[in-house]
C-alpha cells in the first residue's frame, strides 16, 4: 500500500518549506515534502551568505522585485515573532570606477521605483561614515538590507508545517513518475508515494523533475559555484556590515562583496564559476551526465560564445587567491592576501534559456495537477514567505483543494 496525499512537494529547501507552511495554513490538504538529501536546506538554502535583500536590484514590477520587497518585510516579522537571530544592518553599494557611476545612478533610481524611499546617495567622504576602511567615488546606502541564518528559518517553516500535519520524508530522491488514473505515482529512493497534485521546488534539479513529469521547459539549469573566503578574526574590523560593488547588468550576479554573518565572522565573495556538476561545490566535483547536458543544449553554446572571456576570468579568479583578493581590494584597499583564508562554497541553480540568456526573473510554470518552480535563485530566500504564499494561492485556485476554515 502506497501512502496517499493531496499534494507532494519535491524539494526541502527554503522555497519548498515556505510553500508547505503556506499550504498548511490556508488549506486542509494532506501534504508530504520529499527531500532527496538527509536533511532540509542542504544546497542553495544552506550554503549562501545569509543576506536579507532589499529589492534594489530587480526590475520594477518583476516577480523578483514584488516578492523580494513583500517577502523581506514578512521575513523580518517572522524572525521577530519566532525569535530567530537576525539584524537589519544595512549595506552600501560602492562605485570604484568612473564608468560605474551611471550604473550606480540607475540603480538608485530603480530602488526608488521599487519603493525604497530611505536609500541615500553617498559621496567619497560619506562612505567612511558607514565603512571607514572602504574607498570609492560614490555609493548608495541601503538601510533595508539585513542578515539571518536561513537554515534556522527553514527549520522553523518545517516545524510549523509539521504542526499542521505535513509529513517530511528525507532521503527521498525522485527517480520516476507515472500517472495512474487521476493520481500521480512518485517513485523515490524511499519508496513510492501517490499524490493528486505535485509542486516542484527541486532547485538544482527542477528542470529534470519537470521533464520527468512530461513537460518540455525551454530552459536548462546551469549550476554556478560561488566560492567564499573568510576574513581572519584579527582583521574583521575592516568590515562593519555589508559592502557590495556595482553589479554588471548583463549578469544576475552581484559581484564579490563583503558580508558580516549573523552567526559570526565576515565572508568575502562569492564569485560565479561554471560548475561541472549540479552539486559541484569543489572544482574537482565532476559529473559526465551534467557536462553532457550542457554540451547538447544550444543555449549553453550561445552563452559561451558571448561571455567566454568573462567565464575564463572567473575560472582564473577561482584558481588564484591573488586575483580574488585583487577584486576585493577595489572595495577594501587595506585587505591583504594573508587576511583571508578559503571558506565554503555554494551552488546557484541558474536557469538558462535556449537563446543563451540567463533568466533574470523567477519562473513558475503551471501544468495539469502540477506547479513547477523552474528558476528561483537569489533573492528567493529573502522572498520565500511571499513565494510560498503565491504558490499556495495558485494551488488553491487550480488544484481545487479544500481551504482551511478561519475563525
């Protein structure tokens, strides 16, 4: 006898667990979360720098902008309510080259369009008021940005979902899918499960799950490894809070920066290096299957032909500590090679279109009996409560599941 549920969520990262929490709050549906690893938040959620993003970077009206801004404040309230350590510490975005000044101004205007009324322009001397050891031509102060431990947040989402009856099954990697009448049979490494509906929050494997379920999304997940250095304790005074460069608008990455962690310490990074495996946390992690998928996807070659110089630069910076530190010294000239040591790494699940463009917005695809979250990189953790509510509303509407009665 297979266990039967109204909804199965594939993926126990922060988006999957926020969706589970929202569904258990708004519906009476029976729910199971199938997580491939032996714990929740094992990949993107558990290997980022823990920043609560403001929403300044994202195109006004986009899913990223709307969900980040709504989700940011919802996350702050959530952390207050459940006593999760966090801090609304603010950050500065610093222009260090003349050609970055127009981009900094455009970023400032975008922030205002996104409702960030309290951001401030800073001159060279004013930068020192916020980060005494940082040098730049101009900057933006963003008071909305904060820091938090997203593993703690995910665990609380899970706890609340379980309290309402949700079941979490770890070590349950999806390996097969079939339809049986009106139900879906999900074959996993922990056994088979039957569900009326499926929500795909599989992150690094979201495109594969969609294809396993019979869809043909016109994109592919390309993993980019982000590597960090840790500033040694005796030099952490160089960074008060968060220091960011002006990002390159061609890419959905923010450039190497400095982040004070809520759990202690200061990180420098990440870069954005093409990984040779979807869980490629080290240069030596290689999957022939994953590499083969890149090589047979037209979008990969179109991206490579356009940005190969940038890609080679990222690989060089990955291999050379000196090159990595040189990039950091643009923001923090006093930093020395001996001030940093190799830290951890994360892998970003970045969707790439067949046209060679890196998707710059969240992507959620509906299909009969299914919802697939196909692109949800940063700021998905910041936006998780908002994204979870959005998916829950989509499910209530299209799945015809019973709503929870409110007093």
